[in-house]
């Protein structure tokens, strides 16, 4: 990852180009799992929904993802996705 990110369970994709999103998500999830962080929120913004679809496709392919869902209103609503990782 070109940008060092804190492993606090929140990945804000606003700092990344859309073309980087899938790789950034995959790398962040691996780093979180290795650090024992199993609940992650990916902030992708609302926009047109293209970035959300890219994130969801990456989550479907990632072997550590147990489940994901649209965040609740207090956590970003449909501008964020909450992810549960497998140990």
C-alpha cells in the first residue's frame, strides 16, 4: 500500500484513485485480520455507486470475508460497507 493506514478498522477510500480500490481493500483486510481486527468499515462514499460496486465485488472474492452489509445510518449509511472477517 502506497499510503500507510492505521489498522483501526476504518478504511476511507477517498484518498485513493478508484482504480486502486479493489487492491487497497484486499490489502487492508489482510492487514486487519493479521492484527486481529475482525470488524471493518469501508467508506466509499455515495456518489454514483460505482465505487461501492467495486468494493462489494472485491469483498465477494476475498477469502477472509465472512459477511458484509451496508452500514447503518450512524456509520455512513449506503456510503459505507461494514465487513466481518474470518479469523
